C-alpha cells in the first residue's frame, strides 16, 4: 500500500521545536508568578480606615448619649470630644475613599452597614480604643511609605500625619 502525499506531515525544523520547548517553561513560570503577587498594602490600610471610622462614629454616639455629657449641652467636654470624633470619622472615611480611588478594581468591598462591632462599655475605655486605633493606623501607614511609588507615598504619608494629628488633639 502506498501512502498518498497528502497524508504526509509537513516537516518541522528541529530548531523551532527546540525553541518552543524552551519557551513553554519560561512563559508558564512567568504566568505562575502572577498569582503569587503580594497584596497591595493600600487594601489593608483601606480596611483599617473604614474600621477606624466606624469605631469613631460609635464612640461619638456613645459620648453624645452619656448622662455626664448631657446631649443638649454643646459646651461640655463630652460634646466637644464627640464632635472631634465625628470629624475623625469623616477624615478616616475620606482616607478610605482616597485609597479606593487609587486601588480601582483591586479595592476591597465595603463592609456591610451597621456592623462596626460594639465599642467598649465605658466612654473612657472607648476613647482609649480610638487612640490605640489611631496609633496603629499611623504606624502602619508610616511603615508602608518607603516601599511605595512617589504618588502613593504622598497619599499614605498624609494619612499617617492626619492620624498623628488627631491622636494629639484627642489626648
């Protein structure tokens, strides 16, 4: 039986086969590294900013409702602290919004509304929790600055400075 010439496979140069064989591991190794990309540090900072805002809001509400603060007295120390905490919460939400804009599609989804977690039972303890959260936020943001591109370093450095300023004012 004779083979027809149309059934014969075309010849492939050995060099092309060798190059293709070498290219497959190189490309697959490059693609495999794509899944091992470290998380963007702005994601954790965004989650923390949202959490800090929720905590500051909860403590501000607690201070407004405390019997010592008499919610109607605008000049009381509790009312002044509550106002400062409300401003802090707005600033931390703005920090989160800024980082979400920077992250684009990589931004973490917002937490479900109304779930900030219960603040500590006593106003003084609750305020200490806010101060601790600000210390942590300032430290974490400042630690990320050296490893970030210039634009992001400016944003994160500004956030660290804002947290330090609120910490000083609330002390």
